């Protein structure tokens, strides 16, 4: 979420991205049918035990939590949280909405078996703090599961992302196009980081590539 060093973004976060939330819900439905649903199934299928999902958005992952025992969902944006609450019934296991942000959750150290991040680390205010917080709340040996779009390794495409990013952030809920989640996970002390490039189906070229991965606390 935007911080106070970004006044415009901070005000929008406090009020909620209401237009974007409604728009994003429709984007998710379309992209799920186009192929992202299969990616979600692979990602969430690995979530077991007591699970924390950071930035749960409008609840697109909820139907896939068949292997979890219990799911806590953190979503700081009030517009997204309202849509998320309306979709709680989609979860096949017990699920509840908690308070906090990706950078600061209310849970004790070592609480969760799995932490999930799905197209979230592009929007958080501090990606390093978010990665560190995920590691803090995971049990030793716990798993961080993620699917995230990242900065392009192609120099020409990367320059295009950098040029567009300031406007893109304001149009799409704070999303950055050039984030490096793997570097943040390494800095937080995660090990056994594994990634693969995946296709989400209908997806803007500026948000490619997308990686699906896991890391061990």
C-alpha cells in the first residue's frame, strides 16, 4: 500500500480504490477463464495447514483452498475488503478476514504453515518489509507461495516499463511494473527459492513476465 511519502497514494488507500476494485474483480473473472484459474489452482493447491494470504484482494483464490485447514486473509484496502467479505462463502475451508498489511500483520511469530502472495508484492509500499513479515509469521520450514509479475529482463521492455510505471501505479491500485520479489525473499532469509515463468492468459504485455514460485522459511 502507498505510504505517507506518497500523499496522493496514501489518501487513495485510506479511502479505498473503489472503482479499481470493481474493475479488478471483472478482470480476475476474465483472466481466470483465459488461463489464470489453472495457475491459481497450482499455487493454492500447495497451501496446507494454517494459511495466511496477504493482499487477498477480491477473493479470487478462495475456491482453491481445498488442502488447507484454515485461512486468514489480510486485505488493507476497504474497497477490496468489501468484495472479499462477499466472497468468503467460496472457500471450501474455514476462512476469516484479519487486519493489517503485508508489512505488518497482527499474528505472532511462527503462526502459519503457509503464506500466500498472489499478484500482491507489486503493490506493497515496502517489498522488503513484506518479505520479512512473511518469514516472521511462518513456522520454521514453512512455505511461502507466490505468483507475481516482475521487471522484464529484456532491456528494451524494461525501459518501457520504467517509463510507464508512474502513471500505471495511479491507474492500477499502486501496482509497480519493475519489482524483484526474488531479491526481496533472499534478503529476508528465505531459502530453496524456486520459480518458473507462467502464462496468465489475457495479460497486458507490460506485466510480463510472471513467475510462479515457492520459498522455504
